């Protein structure tokens, strides 16, 4: 027995064909009503199983054509649909001459049972054959148009519901996006505030170090001033106090005071925040930074060698650049003291490489332990006693070089010491 399956869904055709073929039926398939009618007229099947919603010619019209054609009127017709599920749709199908009206999906066993029943009724000629032409044709036309209208109205409602659901989803998505953007902005602002706070804390910590340096640099001139003052009454008691001696003593004292004032100006300029980027000479800032810590390094017999291979101008913040250099130098000083290095030495090398200004500061203090190398630029990370270090100096230095001056700051171990590399 040959069965014609009409369905525009490939999966449905494959499943139905597989189930019927296993039962021994010969199965032919069509994807639309026009194709199905052509195949039925060329080689009439013993049974037609058709969906209703089909392209070109729907199932209702196919059934009408089949049941009004003398060659096909007796062929049983089964509707198998998932869209037309209304009772009025079923009434129209049966009035058009359909033998059954089935709703998808059915279990394979149930579907095959119904097929078997229809085939048996057909063979026993128990299935009614519609008159030709179909009785009440105008009424059937009206019912068919109503069925199509119902499906269109249902589709419009479904589309409207999908549109409303989409609008709600878009609104929720927009709210979520706005909330997420606000959270991101807030998180970025909080991170920026924390970073600025850390940098300020770093400046305060560096200021404490620098105050100690001022004390070192003032000790010798203060001793000279003390000697000048103590010498005055001695000369007076000996009767050798005269105008030339007084003038010479005043001049010497003023020179000492002038030198002390320059020291104050140097440190004051160091701690004054840069308002905007300027073009500065890297050599000058490097030499000034080294001179600031010279009073601390000299008693330790710590030498700083400056090697300038290229005269380099940098567009950035000179005071912040100087602060980074000082942080690295003071860390080297602490490492020398901790490890009791006999001949401490720092080499600062300034050169140009691949179009970038490069400053390397290398010491011979034994290097940085490999297990902490990846953490030295983290905030609050320090190997020093809490009294001696805050753990924000290198973090602040990296932020200055990489975020404020668009450069890079890195560290590595070389030849028994640490090398810090600044590239801008």
C-alpha cells in the first residue's frame, strides 16, 4: 500500500516515513500542496497524510481538490496538524471529506494504530465518500476562510506577545546595562581614589625619608655655624675681635645658611606636585635625585655611578620621575644595610633604545628572591619591618611611570644584584 505524506517540515517527513516504512508501507513524500496534488494525480496513493499549514496550497485546499477529483475522491485523507487545533478547524476538515483529524505530536504507536484503522475501514469500504461536487461548497469556502482568518489572528496575537516580551526584555536589558555601567564607573572611580590615596601615602612615606636626609645634609653646616658662633666670644675675650673678622664670620655664616636654604628649596620642589607635563632633561633629574640622597649614602661608603650614554629629553612629570628614582635608590640602601654589603655600589645608566628613553638602576645587594619577584609592585607588599617600610613605594613608582607617563617599570636580577628598568 502506498501512502503520500505531505509536510513542509523535513524532520516530520523523515519520522513519519521511517515509522510507516517499518510497517511495510510504501511511502512517497511532498513538501507542499501543489506538489502533493501533482504526485497524487500521476500515481494515486491509497492514503494521504497531510499537514494543514503548507506553502503554496494549504492542506484544506489540497483536501478539497482531492475530494472533488473523480480519480482521487475515494482516497482516504488524514489531517495531521500542530497549528490548526480549533474545534471549528476539525469540523471543516471532516466536512471537506477527511477521514481523521489528528493533532501533533502523537506517539508512534498511536499514530500507526490510527493509520491501521483507516486502512482497514477503506478496504472494507466503510469510509464515506463525499458527493461530487461537495455539498454546501459556499459554506465550506466560508469555513475555510474563517479558519485561515483565525490562524492569522492567532499569529498576530503571538507576534504581538513576542513583541511585548521582547520590549520587556529590552527594557530589562537596558536597565541591567545602565546599572552595570554605573557599577563599573563606581568601581573605576573607587579604584582611582584608592590608587591616588596610595600615591599620597607613598609621598608621605618618602617625605619621612627625605626629612631624614635633610637632617643629614644640615648636620655639617649646623656644626660650622656652631663653630662660628662659639668662636665670636673667644675672639672678643682675647681682644682680637675686629671689624674685618666680624665681616668674614658673617660672610661665612651667610654662605652656610644659603647652602641650607638651597637644600630646603630642593626638597620643597621635589614634593611639589607637577600640574602638567613638561619636557625635561633626564640627566638633570637623575643627578638632582642622586644629590638628594648623597648625605645618606656617603656615611655608608655607598657610591652611585651615573653613566649617561645619550642626552635625553622626556615629556612628563620631572618631580614624579625624581620620586621614582629616589624610591629605587632608597630601597637599594635598605638592602645594603640589611645584607651588610662590604662595597655597596649603584650604577644608574641612561641611554636610548628602540626609540625609547631607558634608565636602569642596578645594585650589587644580592638581588630579589625569585619567589617574591612577581609581588614587589603590589600595594602594601614589603619585606621590611613594618616600622621601616609601608610597602607602597614600588607600587606608587609603577603607577607613576606606567599610568602617568605611559612608560613601563620592571625588575630583574643581574650579576648578583637587582636591576630596575624604566622605559618611556
